[in-house]
C-alpha cells in the first residue's frame, strides 16, 4: 500500500468494498467462478435438498428397475435414470450429498482446529511438548492414511461420527506441520517482537497477531484437503467399511452400482461424476485462493483494473 | 553414514512401537477382544475357551508383554479363515503387492521425470498441458471410479483386457494404469517446478552459453540437481500407493495385501489384519531409510 503514494493520482483505484473486490477477482478467473457456483449448488443440495427429497429418494418402484437415463417423459428426478430398486438416481445423489459433505466438513473442521492449535503450540514454545507433538505427527504421517482408517474402523463401529474422527486423525499432521513452520518464521518478525516488548501475553500474541497471518494459508490447504477427505471417505464407503446402508454417500452408491456395471452403467457413473465435479471444483478453487489470498501474486487477478502490476 | 542409519532405524523402531501400542490398546480397550478374533456367531463357550487359551483373562500389562514377545518373533497366530499362520498368508500376498507397486512406481518415475522435464523446458507447450491435465485428474478423480469405468470401457465394451484376476501380462495392465494416475500427476508437478527453478540457475546458463545441446543440458546437468525434492515426493507417493492398492486390488481381484486386508476385515479375521498392518509398516520404514541413502548418493554435499 505504501508504494501507491509514488504513483500519479489517476492510477489509484477507488476503494471498493472488500467483498466486492473478492467477487471481482473470482469473476476474472472463469474456471474458479464456475467451480464456486458448483460448490454453492452442492452445499444447497446438502442443506435443503436432502430433507425435501428424502421421501422421493427412498420410494421403491420395482417396475422402474435400472430405468435408463435421459428419459424426459418421466418425472425430473428420473432424468438420470433409476437404481436397482427403481429409486430415482438424481434424488438419491442429492440426498447422498448430505452425508458426503457432512463427513468431509466434519473431518476438515476437526483436523483444522486440532492441527492448528497443536501447531501454534509446537511453533511458539520450544519445550518438550513440541518435540512430542512432532514425533506423534511423524508416526501418523509415516503410515498410509487409508490403512490407518481401515484398522480403526475395524475396531470401532463404522458410523458418521467415527468416520469423521478417523479421517480427522489422518489429516491433523498436515495442518500441524504447516502452522508450525509458519509460526517459526513469523515469531521472529518485527510486529511480534513489538507486541512482546509491549507486554502482550503469549495467548494474545499467538491468537491475535500470529493466527491471522497463518490463516489464509491454512484455508487454502483446507479447501484442497476437503477434496482429499471426500475421496478418502468415498473409498472407504466403496470398500464397505465406511458409511453403512441404509445411509447413503456417493462412494457407497458407486459400490452399489458396481454389480450392474455391464447392464446399467449409469448406476455407478453419476455418483462418481458427482464426486469428480465436486473435488475438481475444490481443486480449482484452492488454486484460485492461493493466488487471491497472496498479496504478492494478487495482481494477476486484479490486472483488468490497471496494467502496471 | 552408519551412525546416521542407526539413528534412523532407531527412530523408525520407535514409530513402529507407537503403532504396536496403538493397535494393542485399541483392540483390547474397545470392548471384548474375542469379538475381534472370533467369528460373529461364536458361542459363549468357545469365547471362554479362547480367553483361557490366549490368556485374555490375565492383567493387561502381562498380556501386552506377551503380545510384544510374539510380535518380535513374527508370530501373529493362526488365520481363522485360512488355517495357516497369518504371517505366511500375508507375506504371500505381499509379494504380489510389492511387484505391482515396484512396476507402477518405476513407470511413474520415468514418465514423470521425462515429461516433467520437457514441460519445464517448454512452459505452456503440449507437455505442460499434459502435466496440468494429469495432476488435476489425479487429485480429483476417485481411483475406484476410474477403475470400474475402465473395466466397462476396455474389458466389457471393447473386450481388449480381462476384467480381473491374474495369470497373463494383460491382467496387469488395468491395475497398473489406474494406480499410475495419481502419483504420476503429483510427481510430474514437482519435477516441473523443480526443473523450472534449476533451469534458471547460473550453471545451466553457462552450459547453454558454451553451446551444449538441450538434451544434455536437461538430462545431464539440470536433472541431477532437480532430483532431490522429487525423491522426497516419490517416497511419499510410494507409501501412499498402498492406499490406491487397497482399492485397485479389491476391484481387479488382485491377490495382494490390500485385497487380503479388506477380505480379512469383512470376514473378521483379526490376526491377518494385524499381520498385514505390521508387515506394511515395516516395509514403509525400510523404504524411508533407502530414500535417505539415495539422497546421499545423489547429492555428495549431504553427509550424515
């Protein structure tokens, strides 16, 4: 901001509202814009679609078994076809989005909260505690996440809650390591030292001064991680050790359609496509966020405004 | 070097112990262990007999000591479903997975390094687009979905490849192709990034200034220096490959350790699950140490 003083006055853009600024930046990156719209639709489906379509999605109709997709003479919920019990696939995908998103959101929020807190502690204190925390993270990181989930789910009952816990445990080290590495660098900066000299408590320094600087990075990682956790949950449900029927998730729907692959490909295809589109959108959005939240690279998205970036 | 290797082996051993403790206490403290070891429909008497036989009525610390003692001798007990020692069953399956992982990782490494280097050399070119495309697909598409869709297309639709099982070379193509995608996209990105920064360094400019051709510049001068971050990622991905192996082996009916683990879970054969986890863990720790050695071989500046 300081170097704008040296520019001629006509180059200073009028201060726009921050929310509007972000929307403008999103509009500039068309792919990210589409991704954001799609994510909003999915969230809308998860929040409101599930309770609305619950009845339609569970109503069996044996005459419509494995009904072919794109039959527009039928009700709109049948446009993507019907499943092995004649239940409309479109409605089931909408209903399943609730569980799929709930597990992923839960796992990301829990691992983000725990990982960041531990990372801040490990980064700001140099006591034994941080050593122990880091070694624990090493143990978790050194083992494939799916295998860890497999063994824990074997001993606990597979349910939405347990699935969230298991997935969160495998993702905690990601946030822990990132926030610790960032804190180690930020704590040496001038504004932190100034706060310390002025007598701010450790709590205040960590949460009021350091956390806001680390947070954008963590949000970007969390977006990416959301896609990863979704894929992990889908794999577990697909293998039969995640969410159990009659609850449904997209991964479970793909598994249920597997038996009809040769005769009715759409049973597995659509829920899989839902997974891909959602994770793809999250990846694109995360890429955009990495640029948009980074003050050094932000000009790439603001370039339409003025061209002296 | 030996001192370093000892230190690393010791650190790995501690991690392994952490896993052992975790598994033991999870299996003993989350309810009745006989429900884990015995089939669901086991009678009360057989449960009691099992408790007596395996000392499940002893104090927990005594049990832990015996459990660790057995582990050290690689004695996991008998597989309930297969009437063979669990460790034998697991090792047999492990050979299959090891082959699958080795072939896949070799292909991934070679392809990612070649394509990634060329992509870095011509940023925005065809190879660069291949790199972006694969990394996006690898990060977004669920591998189980790719697997069953490719079965529909290549096995059922076109009839080119067998749907599952082993036997001929053709049986290996689909599993390897599906396993290939995710690590390929990720490693490709790292190769590209690392190469871009190496190619702009002074010694590459010197090489170019004295008139060397592009090929020796990329593959002789730049590559060796760009390899260090790549190797770290290759190690991570080789371990993560086991995630994919669980899914891919199950779908393609491939008799590896991943399928064995899922089968044993569904059949509630706890000794095999335990043995599979431990064998995999040991394999991963051995691989991590090998990667550290490779680091020192590639970069003479690194001395442990």
